[in-house]
């Protein structure tokens, strides 16, 4: 009876099926696109014939060293784009392919920051300087790795290319003979093909976003250039090493291009990190017209020009109320007639100084501390250079770093940023040239909608209340030409704005 009763009770209980196994591993399979930034260095071994083909050769070597000037925003750093495809086998081994292109920093006026040179001198050749600079480079690589639950380790290798400029400068003539006069500078452009190999790791962050870090070693064989004025044949090899950080966005395995066009990637924001990006391509054309008077500042007829840029906004929360942001940007292009010839120039995306090849500039790098002092709590949306969250109407905001005065003072949200507002320089607050920002510190005390600031070359302190009255002390004058949008401590956008008083 006891055995029978136990069986009956057991039969009355519902049977529970075993719970299905759910893998916590991130799915790496699929197409992806992304962006990266990093630092690079290199070295080169060279030979030359400064006295012509019949003369004795000279040889040497130089480094393309790492350098960085925070105040000027120049150095041997790069930014670029990548894309590829991953496929993870059932064994968790990953096979993939990736293509990338990188654009080193350039000062435009004194172009190419990733460069090196060597000067040689003797009575027979005088004094000659040889140099080489990287304009842009990229690779097509295979990737093989192992996918853990939340980590991808991989090795990579493949083909690399670079587009460089080599330079010869005749600094002083020899005692006897010589072909080039003192001060003669000759340049040549070289395409190099080579190999690349490296290692890396990648981790998922949120949604379709993942972050990676990698080291790449690149080698290029000997390539030559002939300098006609000096009858000099120059040959060199090149090796480069780079460390870079990147973000990837997985766009799916079926119709990735259509999915990318119809459903743009969502911005990345976590409790600790945020990433936004924008890209603008602008084409303009001047039709033929009669121009009886033509000068250096005239608008030329029948001419087309374009500008292109990609801006990255990367931020990190440090502690409560503290955040740091960097804004590297890739720029390229020219305005019509070198941005002259019209009283109100028709493109706010054009610069006084342009470049034929894309180059990277670090437009902003700053720290911001927000201290809430009380009052109404306001919701803050996550946008460019700003985390989402909340802040009080009474607050103290301290901003320090590479910024422009206009990042704080210019509050015109209707005619400020040519990417979303008016294009004409007469309507948009547009700067004259290179969008340079200088280091500065900006303490501001705000009540409701205050917009006080201390800029890099204007020292200011103001107390702004809910009424439009403003008390302001300004010492010095502005000499920067930054680009930004701000309302107190709100985010900076990327127009080409010249500083002006908020009351103007």
C-alpha cells in the first residue's frame, strides 16, 4: 500500500521537461563596419646618388618617430575606417576578413605629421636632406581567432599599401660641381605594396557594438624615385608599427548594405562609455558666366568642388559628474575658388585651407566636471559630447582642455552648424580657416540657462540668472577659430563658427 500510494502521488505531479541550454556567448558571425584611432611610428633605410648616376652612392636611415603636440593638435596619430566579415565555426574558431584605411594627422599648412628625415653633408655633395612622410595607408587582411563567451582573440595578416611623399632638399651646394641650386626642394609621390601582420582582441559592449584593440606590424620593400633637378635616384624601404583602438558595429548577415542604408547604426552609450559619429559629403558647382574682371580673389566660372568629413565623438564617464571627450575628425576637400570670390560664401563646410588627401585632426579633447547645486531637476539627452542623465538648474560646470571660446559662447542653434542649419557663411557663424582650438579652462555657474565661460584666450566669469540680464567680465581677446555649439555646459556641435559675443 505504501509503495502504491507513493506511485499514485508521483503520477499526480506534472512532469517537468529539462530547461533548454541557452548560450551566453556573443554571436560574432556577420558583416560589420567601424572606426579606429591610434598611434604609429616607423623607420626607413635609404640609398641615393646625389652626384648623379655616375657618382658614388650615399646611404643612411631615419625614423618616423612618435610625436604629439597637444597645443597644436598635431602628432603621429591616425584615424580611419574598417569593415569586414566574421564566421564562427561550431568549434568556436573564427575565420574572417577585414579591410581598413587610415589617415594620419596633418597640419595642412605644414603637412604630414607622420614623417622622418636625415641630413647628410660632405665637400663633394654639399648638404642634402632626404625625407619621407605617410599620406594615407590601409590593408586587406585575414583574421583567425577563437571566440570565448565574451572575448575574441585573433591573429591577422595580409596585404598592405601606403601612399607616401619622399622629399629631397639641397641645403648647400658642394665645393665643386652639383646639379641643384641651394634651396631646391623636390618631392615625389610613391605607392608602396607590402605585408601586414598583428594580433588583437575584441569584446562586445552593448547591442551590436564591440570594441577592439590591436597591434599591427607593416613592412614595405624598396621603392625608388628620381629627382630630375638634382639628377638623383632615391630608393628606400619602410617599416611601420601601429597600436589602435576601434569600435565595430555588426550590421547583419543578410543584405548588409540595404540594412545599413535603411537602418542606420544607433549611437552607443553605456554607464561608462559613449560614442557618436557623423559624416558629411557636399558637392558644389559654379556654372559658366561672363566675368570681365578676374583676380586672385575672384569666383571662377565652370568649376566644381567637394568637401568631405567624418567626425567621431568618444566619451568616458570618470566619476559622478565627470566626463572626458575627444573629437578626432577626418577632413578633405576645397571650397569653390579656394573659398573666395563671394561676399557670402555658399558653403559652411568649406575651409580657407583645404587638402587634396583626407587627413586627421584632433579638434577637441576636454574634461568636464558638473556639480549640481540644487533647484529643478532637468533631463539631459545623450547627444554629441554629452552623456544622457539629469542635472539641476543650479550647477557649477568646469571644462578644461582643447576647446574654443565659441564652444561656450555661441548659442545660436538656428544658424550655427552648416550640417543641419543654413549653409551660407553670411548666415552661419563661420570661421576663416583651420578650426584651431587652444587649451583652456572654462568654469561656469548656471541658473536655469546660464552661458558663462572662460576661453583659451578670453578670460571670463559670469553669473546668469533666469532673467536675460548677464554680468560678465572678459579680459583679453579671442584668437581661435573653433567650431562648436553650446548652451552653458551643453554639448559642442561641429560647425565652422567664429567666436562672437553672445549679446551680438
